[in-house]
C-alpha cells in the first residue's frame, strides 16, 4: 500500500466524514473546521486528483444545478483500498503514540 502524506490523510478523512456530500468545498470546510487551518482549494483539487489516480478515491459528477450556472459538482468517495489504508494508518499511528504517556491508552 502506498504511504500517505499528512494532507492526503486529512483529505481522505474529510471525504469519509462528508460521505455522500463529499465535494471539494465541503471537504475543505470539514478539514478547516476540524484542524483550525486554512486549506487552499487548489492544493485540495490536486490532492483529490492524486488520490483518485492512486485508487484511494473515486469520483462521480452530480446533477447540474442552477446556482452553479448549470455546472455539476464532482463528488468523491473513499474506495475499499482507501479504507484499508486508513485503517492501517490508524493502527500504525496508535502504535507510535502507545507508551509515551501523551494520550489516554485503551484498555
């Protein structure tokens, strides 16, 4: 499985959290709300495309809407491979934190 950069991990988690409403602006809003950091929409689009090329995301076009001037939104979903990678990243991160006394340990 490919390694993930920190921002790629955040984007995957943002897509997962937004579920059926995971389009670029909603994902950016999710990341910003949870991290308190601003996200460039350009870097988000580049990362979404890269994650799709890696097979970690898939996308589809929604219906055109009048408020978008007849343009459709592109919606994203995490693939099975992406979910497996997120689970592996979570286990690895928990293993790195374990025993340091900085976070509560699970029993």
